[in-house]
C-alpha cells in the first residue's frame, strides 16, 4: 500500500476541507492512504487471517491452557485491588 505524506500550511487546505479553528494557519501533516474499497483485488480471506495476530500466533496456542484462562483476569484484578475493596476475591 502506497501512502503520501506531506507537510503544508493549512490555509492551502481551507478551500477543500473544513478545518477546526485550532488548525487554521498552521503547518499540518497530510497523509493520503487508499481505502480498501478502492483496491481492485478482493482480499484473500485465508491470507487476511494469516496476517492477523490470531493467525500469526496460532502456532503457539495451547488448548489445555485455554481451559485455565476463564476468570483469571477477574481474579488478578481482584487480588490487585483487594485492599481498596475491603473484601475477599472468592
């Protein structure tokens, strides 16, 4: 994906974009990126999944540990804030 980045005075953008007052007459950075809709090729669902974090990290997944994950975050948060709560984490 190709992007264009340039810095210019916002007064050049005023005829095109309704800028907030705080950005008027200041140097701004403009970044132009193509949208997915303008991409002529349809994304490959298999490739998209393999590029995601889940797809990349799938090889390290341990199904046995997944069973132990349920409720662990809540338990850790409770233990961390136990003094402030004046309660137990059961």
